[in-house]
C-alpha cells in the first residue's frame, strides 16, 4: 500500500469545489500567509531592538515579566502575543509600541 502525499489528496478534494469555494479558499490562504509574514516581521523587529539594547532573552524576560520561551516564540514568528505582552516587552526595552494598518491587497484571477 503506497503513501499518498497531502498535496495529491488536497488536489483531488479541490477538483470538486465550486468556483465560489475556490475564491474563498484563495482569500483565506492569502490572509493566512499575510498573518504569518506579519508575525515573522514582528519577531525580527523584537529581536533587532533587543539586540541593539544588548539584552539577552532571559534578561528581557525578567525585565518584562514575560517567559523567555514566549519571547523566543515571538522572535521566531511562532507566537500570537497579546497586546499586554507586547506592551510589557516594549516598556522593558524602552521603546514605543506603534500599530500601523497594513495596506490591503486584493488580487483577482
């Protein structure tokens, strides 16, 4: 008995989808990719500021009252931190936390 690849199974399932289902899937996939990219960018920014302050993750964890493992997850783009966590990290680093709206992107196929 052979092993089937996920992409093969997904392609077979999608073959029966309506046009509307394909549009919704594309939009959801794009939204998910954008969220992952935003998390990675946040992590790069946090690591950059922390590095410029010559702080280790354990030192930042102690100063901010946030677990070091959570800081590691944020910096690797694997976490979904709360506003309170981000605020504590920013305060411990002596920076201002700013949120800017992302430019929406719409693509038509």
